[in-house]
């Protein structure tokens, strides 16, 4: 099996940095295009909507996400000069799958924190949803937390 276009999802965590390392190695091995994808969304809150307007949050969150993604892309291009990035707004797992479809990726690489029990039930798993709903293969990469050498 060969890959021509690999999408790597990032949330800028150590976990997604480890997934990116795997994606870079695969892209180099297969001479594949790599697209780094980040999805941002307005954090949900239990406070009354009257306290703030979602529009007040949109611009700074999007600008911060774009700044981080651009910095990550610059660093990535030191290893893969053809690398690209995509910034999307919305629920992470939905946007990762949609971005992969948009760029015609044939592999998605995503980090997973490996949460179990109550923390997984409360926080959910974007990686799990990507695995279940992606029409292309997904490589999940466990973060360094809880990994012994």
C-alpha cells in the first residue's frame, strides 16, 4: 500500500506532535503530500449568553489558531518543504474528516491521549470518532503520557 496524500490532525499538544512525527516519516517514505489540519471552535460554557457575544470570541480564537498553525507549518516545512496546512472552524472530528475529503487524502494520522474510564466518557474521543467515520484509513498515535521506554 502506498499513500499519496496524508492528513495529520493537530491540536498543538505533545500528543499531536508525536502523531505529526509519524506523519512526516510516512510522507517522506512514500514521497506523499502532507497537509496539517487544525480545527478550532468556540469553547462551550455554562454561563448565560447575555454575558458575552460569541462574535466577541470568534476573531481572537481564530487568530490564535492561525498563528499557531502557521508556526507549526513553518517548522514542518524544514522537514517537508511541500507541506500545506488547513485551518477549519467547527467540531474537531468532523472537520478533520471533511478536510481529508477536501484534499483527497488517502490516510489520516491523529494523536490520541488514550483516556479511559470516566475521563474518556466525559471528554469523548475525537480520534475514536475519526476512526469510526473516516472513509480512508486512520493511523492513531498514542501520546507519550503513560508510555514507558
